[in-house]
């Protein structure tokens, strides 16, 4: 992508210097606050066990204070690599591009686009939807209106899944921004209510399948963004996005992980579906072409 003329988004919360497991040095103030509790625990065998578990967790890199709401008090400070810094700048510029384009698109329908906050982290951090972990992958949390992205995911996308390229990374972020658009259009709330009803009836398969059109529509919305960002694309960029979409289809991921496919457990759609809906959005540039719920 050609992003030199795009300024970085201001809606970014960079926690990379603080995250990565939550271990580190406990402050003297924190120890003073916990000392009465520690003295009480030392009087019982159970208390000794709790303290022991806390020490083990701390040495393993998890800050026990995070369970009390102090997850950033004892953060492990890290220095990002030059490559990671480049990826961070790229994501900030891609985010700025989505802000500009979606403001224009929704403005045509008399709607205002409220940009989300992009949280960059490594390892683990807190979100309004619970703890964000690298293993979960990028996601949008409707509760706090933030997108969570561990940049280490891009290394997995490249090496493990075989989807390299800067526009493959941009597609990942544009997909999450697609969920933001769905949230602001009221689509996520409607689907979540239907999923809750399905779960109450004990129909987990139905709840899973209701998520598929949500994800495919986010792919289509990512394509719509790509349509209007064409002036910033290099030759081969679209192929990178299509390749990434094919690598993260439910069927492709399941076959890679376990050697066989279980359609009843699909939540994001097949590789073919993800590629098709991204291209439908890219070719049309029209959000009305992204009705995956029909």
C-alpha cells in the first residue's frame, strides 16, 4: 500500500510497552496496600496456598494484581522491533483511511461515523469484553467500542497461515472496522439477540451459524473500504487480501488444525465465501451489496 500521504489516526491506544503477560516489579505502594491481607492469609494453610499460587503466577509472567483491577501496575516493559514499529505505523494509517472513507459513506445516508479506538498490545491486556489474549486474534469489542490487535498475529498470518503482505494486514483491520460499522447500524445488537434466543433453546449450531453472515458482511464492508482506497493500492494488493481471506475460512483453519472439517461448528464462513464477499464489496463499493442475511 502507498500510505505516505496519510497521517496516522489519533484514535489509537498503544499498550505494547505495558503488555506481554503482566509480570514485572510490584510497586512498594501496592505491597503496602496488600500487607494486611497478606498477614491474614499467613495465619491459615489455605492462605499459604493462595500466596504460593500467586507467587507461581507472578514468576510465570502474570500479575496477580490484574485480578484486582491493577493489571497495568506491574507491566513488563518491552522494546518493539523495527518491523513491529513499521506495522504499528501502517495500522494507524490504515485506521485513518477507514475513518475518512466510512465517514463519507455513512454521511451519504445521513449517519455519523464514530471512529473506534485501536488498542495495540502484546500478549495480554484488558478489554470491555474480558481479557484480550494473543491467541484469540484481532477482535472488536462493542462494550468499549475498541478494536484489539496484537501485532504478533501478523507473524502468524504470514508464517503459519501463509498470508503475507501489507494489504493482508490492512484487510484484517478493515474487517474489524466492518464490525464497528455493523455496531453503529444496529446489526450486531439484532444478531446477538437472536443468538441468545437460540442458546436459550439449546441450539448452539443455530447460534454459530447466525455469526457467519456477521463475519461475511464485515468482509464485504472491508471490500467496500478497499474500493474507495484504490488510489493507495499497489499491484498485487487485492490478491494479498483474497489470499488472506481464503486462509482464514473456517474450513481451511479446521483442516489445518485437525485434518477434517465440521460445518456445524462454522462461525466465520468458508474460504470461498469470505473471498466472494470481500470481492463483492470491493467491486461494488456499495454497502447495500453486502446483505449477507438474505
